[in-house]
């Protein structure tokens, strides 16, 4: 046999072993952590890179303001984690340095600013994305992304599978020969069951009538086919909810079909389709900068802004003018997730007042607009006046 085939086979064997071990870990997984049963909930604050530390700090101030009593009583503890920067990650050549990973694991929930994802040809080594690594390592399988535009009748919640699909081996494909490159897509029974169940449970608790599964199962028959089949199985446990399924290409079109799009409520998608469709969806709401994103697992959960780290703003000294609204929205999702729904509602309401209805301050990203600190103050004043 040609040596490159032997070499490729060995690499593939190792990938299979690692994925089968992951399946075994999923089988043994316990149920979701109960925050009300913890003495102290540890909230990790990860600034990230670029404008990240600046905007995340503002979100932290708001959380500290809303959780003042809980912090005094010892029910909540904030833990700042500063080492998750692109400089540190590049230095150790790892998506997340080991000491940072240890600190992350001491938290229950994490608020995370944007982290730079290197790509081939830029000035950083081409290490794996910190987002992707964190989702994998902390097993944050459900990427929940709500998009609401009331005036257009849009109220969507996306359940994007976050630990499998095209992403899980995204940094582990290989060049078999000079001419042949291979990447891998992975779908497991356990992985689909848990994301499907999370989406249907959300639908049931929130009185949603329809769940839409998006794949390309007509072409990518094995993995997307399995994804769809398992979603159909899980749907049988929720007879009061209608399930329909669409292919990703026509789904991207239907999101701009004004008559059709208002009928969708909850979506379940494999990782990459979820990545793409949620950016499209966020655009109706005002762009990715307006959306927050929850990454939920059974033991850990991480909440983040879905925009990038805008290094140019920092180079030009404009980071203090960066828009903190996406990470503040993520902070509201964090509050709701750990059980402080009333505080989460207050924060969401204040955000809507400050960014849509009242808009006393505007953020322009430069000195022609408010600073992130002024905007955070405005949000806190608005909360007080509710
Ligand atoms: C997202 C982002 C990430 C992803 C990038 C930064 C790796 O686009 O959270 O949607 O592709 O998941
Ligand atoms: Mg994305």
C-alpha cells in the first residue's frame, strides 16, 4: 500500500478512536446542573481580545449592579479571567492556554468577549478558534440564538448544534497527497438527541407550536440524514408540536420571504448551517452586533457577543467607543439561564429602551458618539427608572 494511504489510515483511526470515546462520555453524561442548589454560582468574566475587555467590563458592571445583594450574600461570585488573549494563545500555540482552561472549569457560567480567530496568512499562527475549543472542551452543545423583530412579526430561536458537524474535526483534516485534502463531518446519535431534546423542551416550555429542522439530507445523506432521522424520533415525544424539515439552501431563501418567515418559531440545525443561518437571521434585527448568543452544556454554559474583536478599533484608540450592546444582551441571557429571570427581563427591557425606543445616546464607534461606559451608565439609569 502507498505510504500516504497508510499514513492517512492511521490518522483516520486516531480520529475514530477519539470520537468513539466522546460518544462514551456523552452516554455517561449527567443531567443539567441545578443552579438553585449551588451555594455559590461562579460567573467567569473573560474579556478576550481587541475591544473585548473594554465592552465585557461594561457588561460586568451591569451584572454587578443587578446582582449586588447576591454578591454580598455570597450567592454569586465573579471571577475575572484575563489570559484568554490572542497574544497568550499564540505564545503557547494553543486555542486556550492550559491555565486559562483550568480557571474556566472553576466557573459555572462564563461571559465571554470576542476572541480573535486566526486564519491562514494573517500575523498569528493558524491555531484553532478559542470559541470552538471552549465549546468542545466544556461540551457546550446547544448554541441558542434568539432573533426578534416584533414589527416584522419575527420571533425565532435557533438551536444550533455546537460540538459536532463540520466543526468538531475542523482543525484535524489533512492533506493526503499534494492534490488531495480531506476534512471530516461527524454526527452522533447522542449529539443529535441532546440538541433536539433541548429545542423541543424549549418549544414546549414556551408554548411554541412548530420546530423546523434544517439539513441538506438529500445530498449529504449519511450525517445530515442521521441528524434528520433522530430529530424525527425525538419529535414523537412532543406530539403537541409540529415538526417540519427544510434544506439549508431553500431555508436561507425563505428567511427573506415575508409571508413565509413569520411562520417559523424554533429551528434545529447542524453546526455549520446554524453558523450561517444565524448570521443571516441576525441581520433582520440590525446585524450580528445586536445579537447575544448562549452556549449551553449540562455542566457549563458560556454567553458571548457574536461579533468579532475589531482589532483596528484598538489600534486607532477607539476601543472605549465600541458598542457593548451585544455582550450586554449576552449578559441578560446569562441572568435568565441561572434563574434570575426578573433581572434578565429588566435588563432586556432597558436595552430595548436605550437602543430602540428612547435612544438618548448613540454609539458610533468613534468620538462622535457615546463611550461604552456612558452607554452602560445609561442602561443602569434606565433600569432604575423602570
Ligand atoms: C460564531 C462565530 C464562530 C463560529 C467563529 C468565530 C469560530 O462565527 O460564533 O458564529 O463559526 O462558530
Ligand atoms: Mg458565526
